[in-house]
C-alpha cells in the first residue's frame, strides 16, 4: 500500500542550511515521498541545495513555502512532531511507532521537524498531536536534520510496505486520526472550562480505553457540544 505515502506531508520549520534541504529532498525521494512544506524558511538557496539533492532536484522545485505551522497542518487528521526534549506529560514514540500511527490514520497526515539550532518550539510541540524522538546516545542526543528526516522517511516507507487493509467493524479500534480528534476536542473543552492542565491526564485515561471508531466519534461530538462557543 505504497499509495498511502501520498497522504504524508513532511514539514520543515525555519530550516537554515541549504545543504539540509538538498539532503532532505534526496531522502524523501528515496522513500517515495514527494509532499513537503517549508515553514518560515531561513534560507531559500535552492541552487546550493541542488548540489546534494542527487536525482531529487525536482523536489526542490515544488515545496510549499508557508508562514505558519497551522497552515502546513491544515486538513491533517494526525501530526507527529520530532523533538529531543523530554515531555513528561506525553508519550514519546520511536520513529517506527510514529510511522505506523501516521499510516494507520484515515486521511492527510504530517511529520514535523524543527530548525537545526533549537528544534521545535514549545508552542509548536503543543500544536502537533503526537511527539517522537530517535533513540540516541545520551552524550549526543541531537541528530542532524537531514539525517533525522532520512530515518523517518525510511520508517514511513517500511511501514507502508507492510500495510494491510483495516477492519471496518463497529468495534474496530479507532484509527490514530480519530483518537487525535478526541484529544483536540478535549483540549478545547478543558480550556473552555478553565482547566487546560487537565487535558493530558484526561486524555491518557481515554487513550488507555482503546476507543472504537464509533466511540471516538461520539466523544469528539460530545466534547465539541459542551465546549463554550467563542
């Protein structure tokens, strides 16, 4: 089911080094990925990038260039942000786990990378549905941006090659995108109730329940109904 890769967006925030753009394009091409977006890029030197984008120069001609992460994630049912910073309140997925969840979602998905100096901001990490990190040696936890993109691109392709059709029975476990919709609805409801800090704890309980697709839809509809309108 390689065609599922067509629903994957790779989003790079504030990229600074054109050689990373070229190497990223090559990694995406290797994996059969072609959709990517640059959010507030700090370099647009695509000529320099072409020097390392071996046989992937065409990708350098088609990235979407956007101002905000929200624009890049518009329409996505599930997003994964990569970060080396510990997030005690959130589970951190390996690249393989992240790829499997992204491809199991029913709809458009995205994997998001921060800039070479400081990665994703705290606000950007809050904006994505899930977080992931590459297991690394403690003395050198941070990976080069292009290397990290290559790791995730490989795992996405490997996961796509192993995909099998999902069960459509009512009791089938909700796909990751439906679960992420519950989380987003819960975030809005908790904020509306003046208890934003309760969101993560409440969601962990719902996530452990392994909601069915129907249950996830009911929770999302209910939470949206009780959220105060702005």
